[in-house]
């Protein structure tokens, strides 16, 4: 009984819309060119500084690669941006105005920050097309959308995303039958259904074939501009193939930042990372 009452409460339309309106009122201000401003960030776990006075800025439309040895704080950095981990100090702004530290995880998703975790989490028993449909509802638990009629505009967006991630020919295949790489692309497609301003992608090419890696590099590069992206990656060949600005994290700090060819020759970077 209790559960049902709670369920009904959570489904009340007036509440949902009231909630959404307040977050949607927030305007993303990128008039100064940057979409993300992280300053003096600190995160400690059990007294150990995992993020140590970190400053990080991302330009609107940029694709930034973040690399660094295991334990450097890369995933924690994404956790802070998405509200999963709260920093002990510092500030995190999305555009000039949106204070991420005052928003919940779901509010952060609503203002336009999407995250792709390492393991693909697609609905294996549903077709590719249906996965995108479900993602459009904004909430993976909202299944009724499956049975609702799609508007022409919604269908167009699904077709567009199918094209972007290169899965048109597999639209009616069950997601569980896709290769590992195809599942990763589908999940990126699911994120795109929300049309996020900023996409965070954590080690997408682990377990991919070389061909799939090349295709993923193309896909992520093609998303830059319309979206801003932060790509955390361990695979140096992959980062090299993307050839965008790189930030090297080490012990929770920015060790080096710049174009890949310069980064590769930086002796400090070679010491902590490339020579690993
Ligand atoms: N929730 C947590 N509790 C305690 N320690 C954590 C937690 N998350 C990460 N760490 C530690 O923080 C450090 C940085 O981790 P992480 O951000 O995952 O690094 P990376 O993604 O660069 O490999 C590691 O030493 C890790 O063990
Ligand atoms: Mg990590």
C-alpha cells in the first residue's frame, strides 16, 4: 500500500512539471566562451586528496580528452560534475550562472549534462529503436512511452540519432544481439536523445576492436561543436586519433594541458604516464 501511494505521488503530473519548470528556468550562459568552470576543487576520501585544488575550464563545443594514470582522479572529476560526489572545497559552474554544487544529480542531467559510464547499459531485450524511444522519455523507468504514439518530430529525431551513431541498418535488431562496440554507440545515441549540452564519456573504447575504435573516434569528433565533450580515456592510441586538446591529470592535479603532440613530449607526462 505504502509503495503504491509513493508511486502515485511520484507520477503526479503537476509535481513533475513543477519540478521541471524550476530547473528549466536555468539559462546556460556561454557568452564568455566556456561551458564549464571548475575552480579550486578538492575531494578527499578518508583524508586522502583525490582531487587537489583543481582548475579546469572547457570551451563550449570543445572535445577535451582527459588522460592520466590509474587513480589520478579522472572518474572522481566526472562524479563531481554530475553531482554524484560533492567536493570539500571549490566551485563548479555550468556556464556563467548555473551552480552545479546546488543541484541534485537528476537536476544536473536536466540542465543538459549527460554521462556515459564505462559499461553499456542498454535495454537488451528491446530493439535499438525502442531503446532510443525510451531514452527520449527522459527517464529509463518510464515504459508507457513505448505504447504511446510518436510525433513526427520525435520520429525524425530518432532517425537522426540512428544516423549519427551509424545504427540505421540495425534499428529493428534486439539490443542484446549487438556487438560490444555497437552497444556503446547505442548508449551514446540514447544520451543524444536528450540533446545534452555537455557529454561526459568514461573510457568508451575498452574492449573494442580497432575498427570500432576508429568509428568511435569519428563519432565523438562529429559531436563536438553542437555538444561539448569530456572524454576520459586510458588508451593513448585512441586519444592520439582524436587529436584534440588534452588534459593530463596526476594525483588530482593538472600536470599538463595542450595539444597531443606537445603533451607527448612533455618529460613530466612521459614520466608519470607514457612510460607506465
Ligand atoms: N568512493 C570512494 N571512496 C574512497 N576512495 C575512492 C572513492 N572513489 C575513488 N576513490 C579513490 O580515489 C582515487 C582516484 O580514483 P578515480 O577518480 O577513480 O581515478 P581514475 O578514474 O583516474 O583512475 C583512487 O585512489 C581511488 O581509490
Ligand atoms: Mg576511472
